[in-house]
């Protein structure tokens, strides 16, 4: 089992939460702690994490099944 196989078992709501949570936490830190290089780096890391999750989503097994069933609708 690949390390990304664990993510295939998660529900869609949990996947969205794992993609958005780091960014939301970094933004909350910015509100609480103000502007700093550390908070800016955390926001950047949160954005990169979200982007990687969005770009990797079509390659998950569940999404490939959903896309396959979507193709059958248009035939």
C-alpha cells in the first residue's frame, strides 16, 4: 500500500479539511500574531499544501472512478 493510499480511504469532507486546515490555521495565526516572516512562511506553506492537494486529486482512485462514471453519462 502506498502512503497516498491512506488518503484514498478518506471521505471527501475529510480530504477538503486536510487541504484547507493548514491555510486556515496560518491565517488565524496571522490575525493573532500579526505580520512576521514565520507567519508569512506558514501561509505560503499552506497555499502550497492546498495546491498540491488540488492537483493530486484527479489521480486518486476514487476520483478516477467518479470521472469514469461521468464519461459514461456523455456516451
